């Protein structure tokens, strides 16, 4: 068997780290894989339409969360709704790498080495044709885009500030700017001063589903009696709010530590503390500590967020324009990701 048989790899030609060089590297190490370098969503969809009849075992997104989200949305448009999406994998090439971190994806060179050796296992089994270790994730549908998280407030502001800081960095400082230190620097020196000046926004969160659950002080999942369609989940000040089906934002920041507790529902979250209070709680926020003062959790099928002023929105790591109202709901589609920990 040629290394890479049964695998397909999407490479984002627009990625800062990636492009043609990465596509060539992957094709050289996995000559049996179908590798495609694309620039637009139309190109991705055309490639998938030609690819899917060959029934690949795993379709990889070689990039960060943006590339993975693009692949998910392209698959959702190409694959009929009554059929499951093909198994996906993530090759870790992005900056935050939320999905890649959650499924334990190693660095690119190690990942390719593992994939190359799948058909040469010591036990004689075919690692590609046999069962693969998979991990199921629900998807957030936000304004028609499917993703593993979406939100408004600091996360979107920090993302914009981080990207501006990264674009302004040249030479050796850029290496630091792309790290966790760079992310924290953008948050502390750019985002925090702006939020202190503007103050917190007010948000009204309405339930658009049926049942609603929450997490108690001990971390147990409990049903909220009387909650129904139209019930107000939250009406107050916010610093960050959103919904997710994945526990991480990236950089191992566990912004939604309970997101996988209820497959088929969204984990809706609000953090209501001030900027200064949040800065003092960064270690606990980063590790997803619970209980945490000012943090509120719900599980529902859908919710509407209405803000007191236009708020920056981000979906799966991509910043969008400001919104006054946004709806998020759990998609009928799910994705199965290759769980790298089961391979190594």
C-alpha cells in the first residue's frame, strides 16, 4: 500500500504558514494521498465534488481553525443533509489551533510520520482501512456559518487586536507575537485599555430552544425547571458571551470547559466581570476553573443575543463586523474528527 492511500488533504493557499510548500511536503511524504491547494470556497467545493465519490477515509484540513471551518462548511454544502459528513482530520498549522489541540494533533512533521506508518503497523493490521479513533463534535450555526465556537465581546476584540499586532511585527519579534505571550500582550496592552474606556455592554440572552440545562457549583448538569422557548436566560452586563461545542478557543485556553458535556446542545456562556477583575483571574479563566465568579453556563438548542451597542462578532477564529443582534443554534450536522491520541 502506498503511504497516504485513502487520505485527502486540503491545503489553504492563502494561509500565512502553509501554501504550496506545505502541499509539496505532504505529497512527498504521503504520495498516495489526494492533496489539493485551494484559494477560494468555490475551489474547495469543486474539489470535494470530485473527491467524495472515491470515498476517502479521512479528509484533512491542513491549517488552523479557519481552514477547518472552511472545510466543514464546504462539506455541508456538498453532502446532502440526510447523509453524515465524511470523517475529518486536522493537521496543525494554525495559530490558535483549538480543534487541533482538543484532538491531540502533534506538529506537522510528527503527524505526517504517523500517517505514513499507518499501513505498516507492527501488529499487521491496516491502520487506514481498519477502525480509526474518532471524536464527535456538534456544530454551532451562527448566521449560516457552521463552527465549533462563536462569540462577541473580548474574544472578538482580542482576535482583532492580536491580528493587528501580528501584522505589525517584523523579524524575530514576530515569533513572540505568534505565541501565547503575543496573545496575552495583545489582550493586556490593546484590548484591555479599550474595554476599560468603553465599559461593559449589556446583553439579553433569550432561549430559542425547548429544555434548558445548567451546571451547578459542583459541576453537575441540571435541568432548569420552567425554561421554555422565549425564556430569558440572562439580562445584564457582559464582557464575553457566545456559544460553543468545543472546550477550547485556542492556545489551550479552555473558554468552554463543559462544551462536550451535552452532545446535541450548545454551551451558551456569559462572563460578566470587569476588565480589571478578569485580568486578576486570567490563570483560572485560562484553565476553565469552576466555579468561577461571574461565569454563567446554559445548554440549549438555540439562543438569541441582543446587545446594548454594536459588538464585534467572531466565528471559529474569524472576526466579523459588529452586530446588535445575533442568533446561534445547534446544527443538525455533526462532525467526526480523527482523535490523534488514539494513533500515538
